[in-house]
């Protein structure tokens, strides 16, 4: 073997060890569950997982709470709920918002890996609304688009 080949092999082994493959006996190899305000850096922890909408927002009348309540879950890389996660999950309107404003409780602590949002209200009719959920260590995820209807039951038209 020549020098460059050994260097490449060492780099590959170092990269694998950095990904916990060489952490040693008894070290966790699976996902790390973020802890609000806990170690692991500026994001409040680290995770090898994602957020997902368990219950997507549906069409709703302007000024009324979204029903059924929106639920966001923290999942590991295999799609299992991270039941030990109790960090804060936040929702906001996505960039496709039709000029409305989101109100209600937009930040909640997850319970057994699931965050429940039962007071979300959008004040203006329109179509193409999305919610974006985020949590420290997880990044963000957008919901499916939904419509907020006006008083007559039809979405407002864009000017």
C-alpha cells in the first residue's frame, strides 16, 4: 500500500468513528433524543430524527380553531416515535400564507414525543396555507397545504 491509500483509509475510519460506529462497548449507536436546553450545542441538543405531522391541518373557517387539533411527532430514522422527547415544538405559517396571521398557542412541550396544538387560529380566508413545525435538533417540516374559508364557506380570491 502506498501513503495516499493509508491516509484515505484513516480518513474513512475516522469518519465512521465520528458517526458512533467506533464509540466503544455500551455506547449508544441509535438516535440521540434532543433535550430542551440540553447538551449538544446551540440547538438545544442533537437528534438523528425528524418531525412529522401526525394530524395535518384541514380546511377551516377563518377565526375558528383548526379542528381536529394539529399533532406533530418526533420520529427516529426508522419512523418510530421518540417517546422520550419532551422538548418544545413550534408551529408557524409557511411562506405560502395568503396574508393571514396565526394565533393561539404556537409553542408547546411534546408529551411522549407528540406535540398537540388545539388552539391554532388563522384570521384570514385563503388557499395554499401551510404550517411549518420545528424543534431544536430536528429542523423543520411543512404541512400539506390547506384552505381557510371565509364566512360564506368559500376561500377568498387573491386580488
